[in-house]
C-alpha cells in the first residue's frame, strides 16, 4: 500500500484495486475446484510445479471427493511460496535460476509416476515458473551447465517462448516427458497460464504435453543469441537425440490438459472494476511483448493520445494490458521488467498531470526483487529529481527498482501464489 502522505492517494487506490482484481481472478482456491475429476479406481498421484503449485495443491486437498488415503504426491514451488498441506508434499526451490532442490524434486516426480497402472490418475498442477522449478537436465549435462545456458538467454533478452524451447530439449522431464513416464495411467493437467495465447506446450515448458518444437528450433535460438552450449548438449541437438515426444506418440492418448486461469481472464476482471468506477476500459490484449522500455514508449504514446486527442478513447479511461516484456541487461542496477517498463513510461509521459499507471507481476515478484511492481504518477519524475535521482541515468543502468524504492512508489504484495504474467494499467483522467 502507498506510504503515509503519498501523492495522488485516490488514483493509487484505484490502480491497486485493478491489480488486486486481476490477481483474484487467478486465485487457485477459485479456479481449481471446478475442474477436479472424479476419483479413479486406483491411486491419485498429484504432481505440480510453479509459483501457484502450493496453493493449487491446497485447493485439491480441500475439495477432493475421494478417500484421502488414496491421495498423495509432491509439488515444487518458489522459495517463500509454500503453504501447509496434509497429503501432498510441498517442496521449495529456486526461481528463475534452477537449483539442486528443484533437481531433486523433479527426480522424485519421475519416480512417483513410474510403475502406475491404467486404474491410476496423475493429476498435474502447473503454473508459471514451472520451467525453472522442474530442473532435470538431460543425460550428459550438469545442472550448472543448464543454469549457465538459461542465465545467458535471460540476459540477452530472449523471449520466454525461446527460452522454454531450449529448456525442453535439454530436459529429462519437460516437453511431454513427464506424461510419457506416467503411462499407462491417466494424466490430467490443470494449468494456470502465464504465457500469451495460453499454449499448453509452453506453460512450465509443457511437461505433459506433446512438443511441437524441434531440436533444430532450439539450435537456431541458441545460435541467434550467440549462446555457448556444453558440447554434449550441442551434439544431442545436432543428432536429434534430444528430440522431445511428438503428438503422434501413442502414450499421449490417456492425457488431457486444461487451462483453468488466464491472463485474459485477469484483464477482464480488472476491466469490470474500472467500468464500475467510472473509467472506460480498453483491454489491449494479453500478448504485449518486446523490450520493456520500448513497450513503455508505445503505450505512453497511446496514453498521451487519449489524454490530449481523445483517441482511441477519451478520459476518463484506462488502458489495460498483459504479456511479458523483456529486459536486455547492460547496467548493474536493480529492477525487474515491470519497474523498467514504468521508468520508461514515466519518461515518456514527462509528468502529464492526468495520467497515472501501475505495472506488476501477478505472482507478486518483479524479476528477483521483493516488489510486484510500482506506480507512475504525474509527480514521479519531480519527486525523483528532488531526491537527487537522475531518472534517465537509472534507466540506463537498469536500476528502476532503486528509484521507485527511494520515492515510496513500489507496489509490495508478497507472494500471491498464482501467476498469469504481468499486469499493466494506465489511468487517464478526464479534462473536467
């Protein structure tokens, strides 16, 4: 919540209300129960990975209609995102860079689904963050080597789809391999989507979904970004030995996957709140990507057009969008993609008196910092300057977090235990 005495309290409160509505739309307690299946004849093994995994597991336990004695399993979530559960073990591991805890959890999951029968059910709970948390490197490469590849892809500004394509081909569990290991049991996957378009093969790198990408695709991504691969990994990609299971694999016949919460649904929930508060919403979509500061210039231009020309909407209105921008790290500062977007937006708006904004990650963590995001207000640049901060220099050093922290404009929620990607709202007030 804003600090005591913070500027523009009413606008802050409304922006925060929009963000909270978006997060609530993807709350596992709300979206998991309607999709729980009837208990099978045999056992139910619950497997899960992602920032929402613990909350999803808790929702399963609270609403399971079968004998609790037949329910077991384990899920892995980010550190500090765990919750107490009864039957389903919750393990915490590192995100966005995988660690040994995630590697051990992935190995245990593969063991848990082996040797099952057609009478058994594997209930898979996945959400954003699952790619890093399911750390099971392919044979021949180490976790440290896979970490190095992921780190280089993140730093060079590769898109999440590109990163997940590479991860799948260098994994022993992603890209449909978990489902193959569970056969002949029935596999039902419930997914909270953090990816534009809600592609099940991309969410958490699709551990139970046939993979349409190829070794050649992964190699092209690696070469395009100039990332060095361990020799064993390159040989496996070149030879095709690292190829992922494809839709023609008969073992997928017992698999079903459902998306149960989406970024588009979260944006729609925020739009309803905006309309009720007298602001006409314009949802720009859940797939806005690109360099964060460049995206800020584009959306800032649209907001200025609304404020000054009434195009495409006249105020009072709010521009709502989702999707995952990227940051090409060249500086040494602190800040996730939402903070970088917002600092770029503040510079683009240049203190316009009727435009306010919030951007934040719906999981409550912007990158690796302790904030979900931040606010941009008409006096953001002025307050930064008064504090002795050069906004352009901070943006150049990828140091947006430090600036927003210094002027009490961070949005701090703590872990929300869900994740439908980033949320952005730009509020344009009317002239009167």
